[in-house]
C-alpha cells in the first residue's frame, strides 16, 4: 500500500492531507451536483438505519458519490447515508483509516 496516496476503501483513495482535501471539496461545491438534491431527506436519514436500500440506489447513480463519502468521513457525519454508505459502514471505514494512520 502506498501510504502517500491513502488506503483503498472501496471507492477511491482517501487523501492523506485531510484539511487540504476538505477545503478543496468545499470549494468545488460538489453538493450542487448531488443526485439526492430533490429527494426526500428522510430517505437518507431513515428512522430505522437498516432501511437504507432506497438511498443507496440513488447514491449508486450519483456523480459525486466519492466526494460525498470523503466529506462525510472528514467531517465525521455520524448519521445518515453518505456516498452510498450507512453509518456503520462509515464507522468501519474511519476505524480502518485510523489504524492506517491516515
Ligand atoms: S452520494 Fe448519495 S447522499 Fe451523497 S450526494 Fe450523491 S446521492 Fe446524495
């Protein structure tokens, strides 16, 4: 694994320089390209966290899925579906990143 490029988490490499990348993500305003922009937000924040199928289907078609997931990891979003991943999946990814020292 090339630690300078981050670790593989299933979509893209998570960048090592979190602050730089967060600033970049904010500047690019990726949210404007979000596939969920006109969706019911309750789909992405279901009462039962197991009800994530509909949100994940929308995320699958989203052009900014990677950016969304990176943003959620870097800003420690605790609830909801972000980048096609639910909170449990993101928690595992964050743990993996911590173990890798990224
Ligand atoms: S990946 Fe999913 S939650 Fe993120 S912007 Fe796209 S549709 Fe919305």
